[in-house]
């Protein structure tokens, strides 16, 4: 059980506190309910670029990192398709510095043109480093527009194309900031060696005066059900072929999420799981074979990802994966498999809650999904998954028409 | 219109490193030291077994990493499928890897599964069978991963650096080729394993809310079978043939970025300058607002990130700066790095910058000792490198008291441009 208390300031800012006296540190996490799904299709990658701008200082605090370091802390942030998340971990006795910093950049960000110009260049290099200068690095860029036709998940958080980042301007940065970076649209959570009453007092003192901003109602185009298989073949200068098969699934809050999360663990969560055992060791078709959930809030993807062994035909390899998936739709997973997945879930859960910063993020994340209490109740969701539910979910998910496949092949020398 | 900031900044309490002492060791019956890192509230135990079984001990190249990878590929009592199934059923995670100097197995388990999991840990550590078929498959898989890594500029630049620093014939600097994978046999593995994976040749760390629970179980599985009395593991000193400084270029065709790596020989962890070098590299490229990050990323926008570190293997130290930049910027990047180093060799760091770095490093030290799992990592960093039990206490003292004059002295001594290797891996 992760105990916590929650309050809402009059400007709408939600504040959640978890006390952990086993550490001298505290993490302040601030989650903005704005991700790449909120972008204009003509200007993708903007939420992430904006995250970079948040470190570029304000009129009051020109160098964001300096006070963090002076107080012995560390900080970072990430952007995904759904949200943008910032955190500062520092000695608990310096917690107020984090309040000062985060409240200051929630309302006084310096959006000068030269800051934008520079960060556009940094993000362009990030794009190259992560997606273009890595073997197989562009798989993400290829998969999304194949699997999604209308939902904004059709582009990755880094953006659809470098040219979108290059043409971002400070006018749109200002608009994005005013719309999304408001108390109404944010969740603040603190975990660590802190007194909840003191945290609420600090929240009121530093954030209480910020105008609430407007509530945002998302009205994203919903992806229609996929009826027909999609396939993309590309040739790249890589040593071996790679197979991707992606299937549409339910939202993060649907029952199917928990069922598929356990199921993918049974299939590929550990060395003795089915795919490593059958596809890698027994049949020797793949050198690696994984299956995982993309994990977004709106309906996401179950993604099979496998490096095909040299000398194996990718179509034959895909056929065997398909028959393994079809087997799930007709034949129950064993009690031992289910038990193993539950044990593994339990230790992973404990492992991830060793760190106060993980707890702070997780509380904020469950709150943005609907209720911070999810951090405790999702345990029951996992434990109650039955073999029958797995069969019916697998049958629905792994339909041939629901599949988007990428055959990523070595270019002929 | 957003309103103006009215409140003044909160006062910052100067961070302190906290308790940085090495936890005391308990001893198993035969004398094996077990370091206990106990606190926290989570009902998990992390047990790590460390052997002097890294690359430096190899007679045959790749033996160390392959033995480590083969531990869970079958034992005298279970084949690969069933040993993995037994481990995974407990929910435990076993991770094993070999570094340049040592090799280890980390077991993280629910406390209630402790007995089963330690029995399995002992089995994979001391009774692996190195079956031919699993070995062949593992080799194929690793070879495929190896070939992929040949396209990473960062990997190519790193190996060029270690080769320059340690010499291509030493175990620290040897460059792996496809042939190394084909040459290795299971007999090489058995030999290496028998020599180095022994209970009289290891140490253990236990971390968790109640590490003492693990002691009797460790005694049960790691002290029996007439094992010899424990002796302190020894890591030998290989012959190192450091090459002449200068420019090194490695062609990685079609890459859209180049890795720039500039490096020098450094010092080992027990050397009196090691701690001061930590502070110097922090100033140069150890944090977001460091000299290099400010110039190369924030002013020039050449890169997503640039960093500098001073590190050490057991027998040799190194200093290195690394970054990935667009091909078009690589020469400017090298020039800018040189300029920043020249400044640090001629102008003293301001007291303001010193305070910033001191506080930052104190906070980092406090995080190094935050929680039992972190402490276990810190222990390994001390023991494996003979850094001295008071290593972190001395580091905290250096951070507190080092002067700008001493920092400049370190830059003059260790960052001489005439002694640097300037490595670029990228397309021609």
C-alpha cells in the first residue's frame, strides 16, 4: 500500500503527498496533461520541443539548473504521446526551492526567439542521435503512421519529421504555454521525507496565486477499428532482418490493458517465457523476440518485435509468430504460467517503489488517468486476471485484420 | 497576462553528503565477507556475488563475458529451459555480467522466496554445464548483436579509445572481431569458470530492509562441500602498451552523426589525485550547466549532449570527453572543446562556480548512499577497485575543501592537449 493525501487548490491544481521516512530526499513531480497527441498534425514534436524550453529560464531565474544544484538536487523531464512530466529530487530540507522553481516556470517562462532557435537545433540532433544514427532507430517513425490513420498517435513524441521542428516559432510556443501550462492542467505530487501539511502550505504559498487557466476538453479523432492487414517493407543498411507486428488494443483504463500486460509477460517477460523458449531457443527463428504494450492512455498497441535469424525467411518467421498468437485464442495459458506472471508482477511492483521519485510520478500518473488511488487498486486488477479472460482478449486482439506488420530488411550489398 | 513573481527565493540549506562510510562485513564460516546494507521498508532482498572474473583474467578473448552469459544456459542438474523456469517462477530477477575486472550475479527476490532463490543462485554460479547446443545458439545471437553494434559510432569510438589507452594486445584494449566468436570453445569456458567462480574467491553484498535474514541461508548454500578457506581475490596487472597521442579516425559508412571522443590517461582510484579529478571533470562536463554543455549544446546547438568523466579500471585510469554531433559540426566541436580546456588550464574557476559544483557533488554523494540498493552499488565500486574503505569520505572532504588553484593544477597536469587522443568515428 502506498499511502497518500490529496488536495485541490482553489485554482484547480491537484496536490498529492506520499510520506516516506526511509530516505533523506524528496521528489517533487509535476505532470502537465499535454503530450504529442495534443499537437497540430502540421507541427508535430512541439510538446517535446517545449519541454526543452522549460529549462531555458525565466526573468526571475535565468538558469533553472543553478538553484537545483545549489540545493543538492537533480532534475529532468520527459515527454510522451500523452503527457509531459518534470521532476526535481533534492534533500528534503530544501523542498521549498523546488516549489519556487516549478511555480516560477509555470507562469514566467522566457520564450525569447534565440532560446527557441538553439533548442530547435539541440532537438534536431536528438532526433538524429536517437532515431537516425542508430541501426533500426527509425522503426518507431515507420510504425506509427502505419498503425494509426487518424488518431494523433500516428506520430511519435519526437515528431513526424525534422522539418516540423525546424519551422516551430515563438508565437506557437506562447500559445502552447498559455493553453497547457496552467494549474488546472497540472498535477503536483511530492514523495519523500516530508510532512503533508507542510507540503500543502507550500503549494498554496507558491502556486495558489497563479490563475487557473482554462479547462481543456480533448476531442481527438478516434481511430476506427482496423479491418485489413497492413504491411510495409523497407530496406536499410543493417546486418539482419527485423519483424514488427502491431495490433490495436484498448485504452490504459480498459480491462484489456491488464489482461494483455500479464499476457505479454507470459509470452516474453522472462527467459523461460514462450517466445524466448519457442521462437528463439527451440525453433531458432529469431535471435530476440519480444512483445510489449505501447502503454498510452488512449487505445494503444500490442507490439511484437523480433530480430530474425540470418537464413530465415521473414514470412516464415511471421507465420510462426502468428500461429503462437492463434494458439492463445484457443488454448488456455497454464496455471503455472499465470502464477509466474503474478509473482513477477509483485516483485516488479515492489522494486519500482523503492525509489521515491517513481512513487511521485506514479501517483501523478494515476491521478491524470482518473484517480491516484489506482496506484493501489491496480494490484487487484492484475491478480484477478483469469485464463479464460486471456483467451477471449487474445482472440479479439490478434485477428489477422488487426495487424500492421513491418518487414525491415537488410539492403542488398 | 501572467503576474510578476513577488516572493523571494527560499533559503537553500547547504547539502551534506550524510553517512558515507562502508558498511561492516559479516563473514560466512569459511571466511567469505558479506557486506550488509540494511534499511528501507520494501520487502525485497538484493544479493550480489562478485568474483575476480572479468576480461583482465582471460587467456582466451571473450571467455569472461561468455561464461557469465552461459550461467543460466543449463546446469549439471537442470537444462536451460527448466533452470530458467525455476528462477522465473519465483518472480526473482537474476542479472549477470562481466566487466573489465570483475564479474557478478545480482539476485533480487521477494524475502519469502529467499531460500529457493539462493539455492538456484548457487546452482547457476557453481554448477553450470556449458551445453554445446546452447553455446552455439548464444554465440549466434551475440554475433548478430555484435554486427549491429559495428554500425554504432559511439561503440567504434569507445573501442578505439581503449585500444589507444591500453594497447590492442591487453585484455582492456583488445578489439573484438567476428573470429573471436568462432574461435571460443566450451572447454575454454569450463576452464575459465573452474578457475575463477569459487566460493573461496568471492564476496557478497546483501541489501534490503532486513539483510541479516539472508546470512543463515547464504551459509547453507555457499559454505558447504568442503570449500576452501576464503582468500582475498587478486586482480593481476596486465602489460599495457599505451599508444602515442594524436588523431584517430574510424570510418563508419552512412552514419548521419559522428562520435567525437577526446581522451587522456588518468589515474586509478587509490591515487591521491583521483578525487580531485572527479571535481575537475564535473566542472568541465559533468552536469547540465557544465562548461562543455553550455558551449557545445546550449550556445552552439551542435549536440543533444556532451559529457566528461574520469574513471578507472583496476590497473589504469582514463579521462574522456564524448559527444555525438552532426558530421558537419565535428571539427568545430573539437575546436570548441580545446578552447574550453585551454580556459581551465589558464584561468581559475570562480568561487561561485566552485560552490555550485561543491553543492551538486554533495547532493550526488547523498544520493549514492540513499537506500540500501544504492549503498550496495557503492560497496562494489570500492571493493572491486581497491579504492579504500574511506573512498567516499575522502571524496566528500575533497569536494568540500578543494581550491580553484588546485583545480587549475589538475587541468594543467592531466588535460594537456599534446597528450590527448582525438578520436572521431563517423562517415568520411
